[in-house]
């Protein structure tokens, strides 16, 4: 891949032709330092910045991480339960958080600042990550990051998905590092068997550990909504969280020059349309090099969703690949947000560029560049 930054080709060009330059991508890629891959025996801290985890599932997920060769410690407040509102008796029929905002933030900050910890893994999503952002000491987190880099260990890993999208944007921007978007211990990881072949587990293992002979991570799509090819740093995450932080001090930088990954769960098509319109009207998608659409579990009729994406994102004139196996759902591959990526959304034979066809059956792929130098 050309190291000169983000590139995109128009839909009337060959998907394999050199892409036209897109502003912003080179600067984003330069600023994002790749997180250091783990080694067997490394310590990881599991914390719960959002919703409460079921103890049995959290332990099952931690056991899988231990079977991967990691030394797993759990945050002090990971199994706490509090109501959304003022302190009081915990109501089982109310939405709950994994401890107070102050306690969840303290666990996250303590783990990130502990020099013995090489990765901070979020237990689960749900709701609550946005509420800890104001309670984190970003100067202290930044100092801990620089100390980790100066020691030769490289940047630590922040791993999680869904509600953790709020943390990905803030950590990526404020600490200048890539982050890991993927399955969590009290979620899909709890159901995995390290002794049995599983694509989600292997993708997680590769993302966390790298390999002796690094090779790019390739995630095939299932259909092209708008053909073309693009290069740029990967950005995005769970759509509802991108909309939630928009306009705050913790929003990720606009997607100009980047390949935008989007996914969500239990959102009706009209709500997805509304959030896309919000991001479009705010200019967050301006200059995006392309879109990789992941899973949309329990989000209504897939055909209606494809029509929404084609209508809202198609006019931006960049490639759109759907069906990437990441996000909520049974296939949860791990993505390195901020890493250099290539999006290939092929056009079908005989494609007329003047009349792009939504949901053509040809498959493409989102490819993430392997980390330089391989494993730490």
C-alpha cells in the first residue's frame, strides 16, 4: 500500500487502479501510533466502563483470555451494580451500570496507568462509557502512554466494542494511538472454546498478538452498495455512539481521508437513517474515502437497510462495502481503529457507472495493514 495517505477511486475507474488523493488521511495515519502486540504472559486488566457484567459470563470470558496465555486481572468495581440515577437501592427492573461513574473511571484509569498492564479490555458494552469521559484525568493518561512508549513497550491496547466506541474515539484522538474494536469477555468471548476453531477467536488472537510473519487482516464483505477502491486509516465504530458524542469534546475527528466502519444493534432503519442524516448534516462524513458496513443485528429488514445506506451514503460518491463480519452478532472479527486500511468494493460485470446498483452480489474486502515490525 502506498504510504502517502488516504486514496479513493471513482466508481467509473477500475477497482485496482491507482486511487485519487483524499485530504486528511496522511495526517490521521501519521498521528496514530500502532498499539504494541501482546506476548504470552502479558498482563491484561478487564474493567467495566459501561453496563454490569454477569459474574459467570465474565469469569468464562476471562478464562478464555487466560487460555490465550494472558495474565488476567479484573478491575475492583467490575461487578458492582448501581442505578442510572441517584444513589439508592439497586432495582433489578431498572437499567444499571457497573458501579458509579467515579468508580468506573477510576478502574479504567488505574488499569491504563499501571506499568504492569499491557492491555485494558472492557468487559462488555451496554451504556455508561460516555459518562466516564469527563471523570478521566487525560493528562495522567497521556503521561502513562508516553511512559509506556519511552520504556520500549509501545502504546497499550484499549479493547472493546459497542458502547466502548465512545472511548475509542477519545483515546485514539487524545493519546494518538490505534485501538482495538472487537468482542468482549462478558459477551461473545465467554462463549468461545480456545480448543475449537473459531473465526472470531482467531481474529482476536491475531489482533492482540500479531504473528511471527505478519500479514494483512482481510475481512470479506458480502455485497457492494457502491463500487470502487479506497485507502486510508480506519475510523468509526457503533453508529449510535458516534452520533452520541458528536459535538462534544470527545468526538473523534471528522472522517475526512478515512475509511468509515459502521455497525449497530437493535436500531430500526428509520433511526439508523436519522443518525446518518445527523452525521451528514454535521459534516462528519465529509471527505470520507469509503464505508465498510458491518453487522446490523436485529435492525430490521436488510433490504431496507441497504436502501437507506445507498440513499444516504451513495451521494458521497465513494465505495461502500456491506456485510463485513464485525460488530454485533455471531461473527465478531477484531478491527484496529486508526490503522491503515484498504477497501475494495468490486463492480459487477457490465456495471454501468451512471446507474450504480445497490446490493450487487459481488464480494469485496476490507484489509487492514499488518503492524510494522510484527509482534512486540
